C-alpha cells in the first residue's frame, strides 16, 4: 500500500509559478502528475520513473518540470508560465496500470487545487 499526499497548490496570476510536492509513503517506480478540470477528463501532465526518465503532455512541455528526490520519497512539479487553462485539481499517482500518462494508476493522492487567473 502506498499513501500519497500532495501540497503546494494555490492561486496565481497568469505567467506566475507554483511548485507542487507529493510525498509517497512507500517505494514507487513510476509516479506522475495528473489534473482534472471541471467539465474535462482527467489528464496526464507528466510522469517520471525511478531512474529519472520523464514524459510530458504536449501542452506543458517547456513550462513544467517533473522531478523527484528518492531519498525523501518526494515528487515535485515545477510549473512556470502558468495559463488560465492550467486551472485544475492536480493529483499525484503511483504505479501505472498502463501507459504512464493514462489516468489508470493503482494509487492516488487527494489532490491540490491550482487556480490561474487572467
């Protein structure tokens, strides 16, 4: 069993930055960030494996950076140049059941809200 706890969400103006964190209680190999906006499907944002290989959805490439500290079992998402369309509840998830950006993971956190105003 893996327990995930996110933090770092908040409200910012367009062009601003936020850094999300996710602390995992146990060992995970693949872990990722997802977001869910009202009226939209849950979307994979970025994922990273134990070795540090990363993958991003096209809409965040060049703006978001996923990273992790294995010694602290903590995942990060640095979000720069935020846009109003980035507004969503952001979740971290561990142990994918398929493709790493598909929202089919074994373990999910409770989420942290990100709101970007124009």
